[in-house]
C-alpha cells in the first residue's frame, strides 16, 4: 500500500510561495489560514535555504494523540484527516504539532477559534468524495480524482515532491547522486547528527 | 396640475418602495450564503461517508500521476 508523503528539496526551492498561493486558491482557504508555508533559514546570508512546509501526515500523529474528541483519522494511504463536525476548536493539536500545521479561522469574542483547518493532502475529508459539502469544509479532493496535491504538481522548480513515499524517495536519491554532494535533506543533521553518505 | 403632482410623488414613492423591497429580498437571499462558513455545512447538504469509506485508499497511479513522477526526474 502506498504511503503518501511530501518531500521538499531545499536545493531547489526558490521561495516563490506559489505552492502557498495555489493551495489557498484551490481550497478557498479562509482568511488568516495558510495550510502551507515557505520557511527560509539564514535569510540573506550564505547557506540560505527555503523549505515548503505543511502537515507532514505523520505516521504516529501527535495531533491525533492529544485530540480530546478523537476527530482525527488516518486513511489507508497514510493521510491524516480530521472531521470538522467533531472538532471543538480546543487548540491542543496546534500545541502538539511540531510543524504548526493546525490553524484556526477566527479569533473572536471569548477566544473562539473556530474549527481547526489543516492540509488535507488534497484528499478532502469525511464528507462524500467531491461533494459540495466536502468542498465547503475541506476543499477539493484531488486524490479521489486520480491526481496529487496541487502545491507539488505546480511547483515550477520541482522542489516539492508528493506521492508514494517509495517513489519520491527514489526520485530524490537520483537527484542527490546527480548533484554529487550530500543529501541536503532539511533537518537531517538535526535528526541524525551526521552527514549522510549517499 | 395638483393631481399630476400627487401622481408624481406616488410614482416616486412607489419606486422607492420597490427599491426597498428589492434590497430586503437581496439581503434575504445573501444571508444563508454568508452564514455558510468553511467549517460547517447546512445539515441538508452533509453526506458523511461510512467508517470504512473514509479510510479507504484514494491514491491511484493514474497517467496524470505517472506524468508527475516522470517530469520530476528531469
């Protein structure tokens, strides 16, 4: 069974923010919410790197672990989705997520946040596939249409990869071999404390 | 003369009344749309999937997806 993953090639990302814009437009994301963001490290200095970040659809998702109403579920494709009709907007998932993926549409009177919104991997939600209700609550369902997330599909430099984890890992490995230097995988040294040998 | 004047006033008021009614009708038509937030849908429109349907795999390796993989190898 395919495992859906995102992988951002930091060597290729040029911080154009087109993925952010495409996502907002495709899903009519409410004001104040960005399901995807481009993060730049060492901005303006040698070694500057940008990376496009959204929900990473974790295998052991911390958002799901802390949710008091169990509104999260993981599909057979390993996409982490949530049910907005169950969400109570408590904000626990926001604090638990290491990537800042969960967002809330409103800050109103008495601190009302509204229902949580996050990247759906363009896979909609628990409403029926490609129905109007699903579009209103979660945005379009490209996965059900036989497509991949729009952010990756329209990336001009092909920095953002999406799809079956095995396949995109192979594509990334080929790129690294062709470049002839380290993997450059963002966060690798933080996670593994060593330079990977490819 | 007087009658014509009164008639003109009535006509003008009629126009204003129609304008007011039109505005109210437009507001009534817009109100349900404005009430629709991105995080909730009217109960009539909600069609939830079953527990098995919601976790079913959606990913398919279509020609579209294969083209994406191929172009990312360049």
